[in-house]
């Protein structure tokens, strides 16, 4: 779902209408992203490089097709904006730069968000009081609407205080990105130790997020710990989206995507866990057996159960 949405917004790519499997190319890239750099056919590192190569080739073909057959579009996607930038006189953006940008943005739009959403649903399943509070918050939003079928407004999104706390707490515990790399621009002295300019430093978010000096009972999922606080995407005690000048550019987009998903999930559906849910880190978070839930559609107008369907989150 997250991949389809991100690829559609950025490239107007549709899996059902394309013969090229962009999702699989990204899957190959993702699985070998943190691996021993042995570039021999069959290794995870080799598959990672091949996945990136294939994904860039597909994106390039979409870019070339769009340039060859320009069309007037009422709603532009991100690719349209990139093409406009490339064609500007004196533009610094080359096709190679555009391809790198598009590749990274598609990856960022789905990989971390999909894992975090799965963790959020798992956490909510394991904490009934959290689910109860989420339902209470989102049903209040529906009651205050003039038209129950209308979409979420910006004001409604900003009012989802407990939902934002659930997302923040999920990101804190998830530690999707186990390390953040930064280059030292000048000598830095820390407690008598000098880090020379030019060195690469790895910041470890879990060391902060799981620190009992920063968080009471840090290994417990507790969204209420964030109540009454201004939730920043990055701070000295919260690095779920990085920090500093290189803070994740898609942080707010990702949080909004998760909030909208949770809104529709708790207002339109009931669900129960079927199987899976085990988590391992390699060091990235993965669900080796998936996380399978059975979804029961709610009838908003009547208190009755209707259609049953099975989905995998």
C-alpha cells in the first residue's frame, strides 16, 4: 500500500498498468542494503546493487517516456516538476541527478513508513486501552463532521493529538534507522576525547530512545508519555527522523500518511491477529513471518458486521 501510494504520487506509476516490476527491484535493493560489501553474483550485496540498477532503469524509462510525449496535466506529480527543472535554462539539475533523487524519494516514501505502520498496528493490538483511546478520538472527529463521508481536513489532522502520540511512540521504539552517519567538519572535543575533522561519526538513536535517563520505563509502549508536549520530528531526545540540517525531508508526510491510515482503520474496521508478528533486526526491522490480521468491515450507520476480508499488513 505504502509503495503504491508513494510511486503514484511521485511518478504516477501503477503496478497494474506497468509490465515492469518496480516493487521487486526495490525489494532486492532493500534486503541487501546493510550487508557485507562482497560484489559477487548471488550475495546480498550484489542483489542490492542489481536491484538499484533495475529500479533506476525503470525510472529512467518513465522519465524518457514523459519527456518524449509531454502532456498537459491538471494535477502534476513530482516527476513533472523534476522535468520542468531539468529543462530550465541554467538549471544545475542533470538527468543523472534527477534519477538519483527520484530513486531515493520513492524508497523513502514506502520502506520506513510501511514498517512503522505495521509496528503501530501491532502495538495497538497488544494494548487495548490505546485502541480504545484511538477509537474515541477518531469517532469524535466523525461526529463533528457535517458530512461523515467527507475526507480528512487539515484541522482534523492537527487535532489528532493522541494519534500523533501513538505515532511518536511507535517511531521511538521502532528505531527503523539504527544509525545516522555524519561527517565531522572540524575537530570536536567531547569529554576530553577529540574527534578529528574528516572522520565519519555514527549517531545511534536507540542509545537515546532506550535510555532510562531520558524516558521512564523506556521499553514500554506508552503513548501517554508524549501528552502535553510539542512533538518535534527531531530533537536531542528524539531522533526517529534524524536531526539537524539533514532531518528527514519526508517526516511530516510520513506522519500524516500514518495518521490517515489509522483514522480509516479504527473508524471503518475491526480486526484480529491471525499469525505472525515476530520481529528480528538485521539490523533493519523485518517481520520474517509477516503480520497477518483478519479485518471485519464496520457499518458506520448501523451497529452490524458486514463483509469479511483477509488482509496482510
